């Protein structure tokens, strides 16, 4: 049997979790490096997957590295089935990269170190699993497994009102999941022979009656939309982000939100093309509302982290707009680009907010001013990522937004897309306002005189993100080619 | 006509006979040693339960005493649950053994064994009267056990309350059984099924009598299961009883009630369950009780400050989920009920075992006193958190698979016929209340983990309690990840009820 590549992505972190739990409680150094050590194999493997998929499978966009189906619970037709294609591979690589980075960024955690790193590795295992699972039951298990460590990570190591934020996140997501569970069961029992295999069910979906398609589609959509989060399901996001420790915010914004859009592309969209045609336009409208709403709310924020959190709502709105324009491969590719690029840029922004917060113990934008003269390197990086977030050409954010607008303009109502472009202007407004208030202007020497610049460990965490943002921004073609085959296949399924 | 004594196959009954004798041994041992032996009697009880389990494994399927005593997959599956619940209740009683029940150790353990014997008889009986006797043998020792802390007002109150409610519900059940006998002329459940159908076809006016029978029996069993509106005793009895007894009640007594329900309703009255709203149809009535149980149990549990009361309301809610499986009446239904009960046993007994060791040390059952426990007792806190998450149905723990299976059974039925689509509502209520339930289970995790202050308590765990907790932990995780053997076993159950096996 071949080496189980995808399973190893899930099980390395789990072994790491067990290893961390076996270490003595006070061996902080050992715990940290063990955790990072066990996150490296998945990082290397997922990076290799990108390369290997690009060389061998990208042109056809086939599902590759299949493991199984192995019978797991034969009484319920549950199978262990993993596979990856052009949309999972970039997500796996993003997960691997951000997990390692976040673990390194967590070295500042002083309290209950062992439990922290154990939960973090479990979280990584769950995320990896979601992006590989091709059996609905398995998918659901990974989807839910992740909630538990997230609940603990926010609840134990979070800031003020952490209990509220943790339980809100947990309940909100579980509430979404139950809709998914019903839809999964309906799909299972209407298929003949009964199956939980996503690939089989993609063929089964269109044979359902129109009403049932709409119902199943909506149920899946609610579950995934809460994760994205699509307006109006977004209220848990700012609460969770504001209290979560830095590294958890990075994972939350960088990977967890993408699970929602990924799942839509993997499950919802190809499985119910008829429902998609009925509802696609409304989803695009939700996306546009999210873009404008998120941007406007960001504009009014006093708290730096909340600003970045609401900007996520706005940026994920672009993804939803693209998903609304499902008939265009360009738009869907733009959605994938936006997922990757938002993961990189917002991940970096949260890291940088954390860097400042560790030193200043406040995130209030108005408290700062003129930091540019005191913290030149930090300022440079922060301004770089602010520009990336507002979509400056040459960085990945521009590529994705451009592709989404081009694709959506052809496929959707042009007025709607026109309105959404206001979001770009608003994006520039809130980002520039933030940069201006924090880094320009008068420097408060008495208060911030002893701030130190970004240190080497923190630099290690952001430099890979800078490089990738630039590479994708300047030369997006390899990433586009990596996904193109798969996306054409998916769009083909959606237009059945 | 010659009267022939039916062949009685005593071998079929070997585990029950042994356990009964062992209960007497336990009583006597305590007297002979002048109540001096502290833990020996506990270990003696555990050994007896283990031997019974071995005997059960060697007793094959079959029937004895005419058609009155059946060893079918259902009986065997539930006997394992009864023995497991008894084993874990006894194992977690070692703490109170040293302190609170010093003078009556023999009676305490002997009564647990006798109650278990009753449950096992109940699971095997295929006839209404022996079923009723089994149920009585189950509950009468439990009345005494609930009131075992004689000098504790709450415990005495629990005992009295449980006794009155239990006696009343038994009477109701018996009343209903008498109607069934009157209409069918037999107490044999299989024969009754046939006779009732014939009577029903011959005389069109038995509908009303049948309704009375169904309602009174439903009330009787509803009391045992703690299904609303017959649930008021549950939190009080759970709070007042010795904690291991409350645990035993929540699994053993509930499983016994389920078996009785399955035998009388799912088997005996299966003809009177239709998707159409007939006046004599019990399915929707039970569904209504299940909905009430899930909504009421899960919402009221949120407000509890005492962990035993909270677990009491949670057990009301769990009974509601189990009843979803009962009313589906398809091949998945009974298997899902059995598996649910099996998974629930590990999670609930484990949670109660930890509550017991905590109470032994601190004397408190307040949820607030668990604050910061994860720092002073990290292993115990993590284990309790896992049990609670399993109760809430978070994968990959056994509790999730149990809920999945029950909901799958209901969706299968709802999907199979338009007239059964009301089951979707049941599933919907079940799933939404699951989200509610997470709140109060997570509340305890919050107390243990999210508080910045340290807990003053170091919790010592005795070896038997440790064993119980370890078994439950393994069960909750193992049967969540690898449930196939149990599912296979549970899958055999519907066949013995006339549902076509898969």
C-alpha cells in the first residue's frame, strides 16, 4: 500500500497532541518545539502536494491521492474516504503554513502551555481532515471535532468576556451543523443504494425533486454560511476574534472561514445545480451586502482587531459574490484566489495586531500615533499588508478581487457588481484611516517611548506571508493553473 | 384434555439464578463478618456481577418456561447494559462505603444486585405478568436505595417520593395490562398481538378501551422513564439519592422501562401504530411526550445550579431522544434505541462516577464548586469534559453516533412515506434542543477550565472508581470511533420483533 499521504496530514498533528500531553507540565521549551516539530511534516507534505498535483494532475483537475473507500462503520455505510483535488490542495497548504506559523507565534503563551499546544494540534488535525474528507460522515466528524479545541482555546486563553465568546462560537457553529446533519441524512436515504460518498452523491443530487434540492441546498448553505460567515450570520465573528489569542485569530480568519466557502464549492454548488440557479442571485446579493456592510462597520471601529475582523466579513463577501456568479470559471477561480490571499493577508494582519498588543496592551486605534518613527520595520510590514488588504496591484488581494469582478460582471447583474465595487473604495478608506492614525501623525513619547520593534521570532512568522502575497500578486499563473482543471470540472457540474 | 407442563429450561435462566443467590451471599457475608469488612464486600459484589456476565455469555439464545422466558438478542443486549450499570454503580460506591453507609453495606450492595435481577427478568419475559413482576423487582429495591441516607432529609424525601410515584405508576401499568388481557384473553405478548388484531377486526368498538389501555400504560411506563408530563420526581430523586444510586437509576431503571415499552408497545401493540392519526395510535402520543421531554429537559437543565439535578434534567432529555428511535418502528428504530442506551451508559455512568468522587471529597454537588478544577485535577476534569461532550453528542464520541443513529432511523422512516413526514418535526426539535443541551454541558466545562482561579480541591480517586472511570472513558471513545461490533449486535434486535433484519 502506498504511503497514506492525506491521512498523514491528519494524524501527524494527532500524534503530536499525544506527545505534547505526555511531556511534563513545566517543560515549556520542549512542549513548544514538539508542537512545532509535529506541525512541520504536514507543512512539508502539503507543500509537496501542491508541487506534485501541479505537475501530475492539475491539467485534468482529477481527484487524486485517494485513500479508500475503506469500510469504517459498515452498518451505517460509513466509509473512510479521503482525496484531494485542485481546490483542496491549496487549502491544505494554507492550513499547513498557517498552523506552523501560529504555533511559532504562540511561544508567548505563558499560561497552561501544555494544554494550549495540545488543543492547537487537535485543531490542525480537524482542519486538515475537513479539506480531505470525501465521505459525509467523516467530513462532519472533522467539521465538529474542530469546534472543541476552538472552544477551549478561546475560553481559556482569551481576553475579557472570553466565556461568552467561546460559547457563542460553539453554539452558533453547532446550530449550523445540525442543518448539515439533516441534509446529509436526507441525501443518504434518498440515494439508492444508500451512500455517504460525496462523489456519488454529486451525481445523485440533481435527480432529487426541485423542492427537495432547494431544501437540502439551503440546509447545507446555512451550515457553511455560518462558518464563512455570510451576512447575516456573522455576529459570532467579531466577538470571537476580539477575545481570541493572536494565533487563534490567525487560524480562525486564515483557515476556519475558508472551510465554509470550500465546503460550498465541494458540496453545495456541484450537488444541487438546479437550486443554485434559483438561489445563486440571492447569494450574490448576500455577498454584496456583506462587502458593503463589513466595510462600513470597519470604518467605524475604534479597536484595531475588530477592524480587521469586520474587514474579514467584507472580504469573504467577495467570495460569496464570486460564488453567486457560478457560471463563470474566472469568478470561481477568483473566489479560490481570494480564499488563499485573504488567508495570507488577514492572517498576517492578525499576527501584526498581536505583535503590537503584546507590547502596548491596548488595541485602541486612537491611543497610537506616529509609530512609524519608532517602529520602522513593524510599520513597513503593517503598511505592506494594509495595502495588500485594500487590493493594491502587485499583491495577491488585487488579483483575486480583479478576477472576481471580471467574472461576476459577465455572469451577474451588472448593477449589483457595480455596487460591490464601492467595497474596494471603502476598503481603502478604513485601511488608510487605520494606517494614518497609528503610524503617522504625532508620536506620544511619554506613553510609547519604550516600545520595541518587531523581533526575530515574529519576523519569521510574517516573512513567509509577505513572500507568498507578493509571488501570487506578481505571478498568479501557477496557482491559477493548479486549480483550473478542477474548477472547470466543478463549473461543468454546476451548469448541469 | 391432558395438561402438559411446558418444558422449563433452567439453563436459560442461569445468570439470573446465580445473581439472585449472589445477592443472598452478599447479605450473609456482611452479617457473618459483623459488618467489619469495609471494601471486601464491594469487591465481592463486583466479582458476582462479572461471573454473571460470563454466565450470560455462555447462555445461548433460546426460550424456557413455555414461551415466557426468552433469551433473544434484545434480552442479551439489555442484560449487558444492566450488568454494566450495576458494575459501575457498585464500583463508584466505594467512597460512600467508607463514610455514609457504614452500617448497611450488605443491604446496599445486595439491593443493587436484586434490582439488577429484576431488570434481567424483565428483559427476558415475553409475557405481561412476568414482565410486571420483573419491573416490580427492579423498582422496589430502588425505593430503599434512594432513601439510603437515613439521616439525610433529602434522601428520605427522595425515597418517599420515588416510592409513591413508583407505586402509583405500577398500578397504572397493571390497570392497562388488565384491559389488554380483557380484550385479548391472553398475557402472552405474541399471542396478544394476534388476538388483539382479530378482536379489533371482529368488534369495531374496542377502540375506546384500547385508548384507555394505551394511555394508562403509557403513563405507567412514562413515570419509569421520566417522560413529561410524568417527570417531576426525576430531579428530586436524583438530587436526594446517594449519587451512585442516582447513576444506577438513570441507566438501569431507564433501560428497564425501555425494554418494557418495547415489549408492550413496539411488539404487542405494533398493529396500532400507524402514520395516520388514528384514535388508537400511540406513535404520535409518544412523539409528543418525546418532544416535551427534549424541550423541557434541555431548557430547565440550563438553570440548574446543582450538578445532580442538572444530570436529572439531562436524563429526561436523553429519554426524549431515545423515544425518537422507539416511535420510528422500522428496522433501524430498535437498534438505534439499544445503541443509544449503550453509549449513554458509558457517558452517564462516567459523569456520575466523577460527580461521586468529587462529592466524597468535597461534600458538594454545586456546579459552582467545580470552578478551576482543571488546575488541581487535570485528568479528572478532562475526563468529565469528554463525558459531557459525549452526552452533548459531539463527534467522534459514542454519544454522537448514538444521536446520529436515532435521527437516521427517524429520517429513514419520514422519507419512506409521505404520511410519516411528521417525524421530520421530531428530528427538527431533537436537533435544535441538542444545541440547547450543549449550553449546560459546556457550562460545567466552563467552570472547570475557564476560571483563572485555582480550585482548592485535590480529588483522590479510589482504585475501583478509577477503574469505572477508565472503563467509561474507553467506552465513550472506542465505541465512538469503532462502533461496528456493537452496531452489528444491536442490528440483530429488530429481527426478534418481527422487523426484517438488514
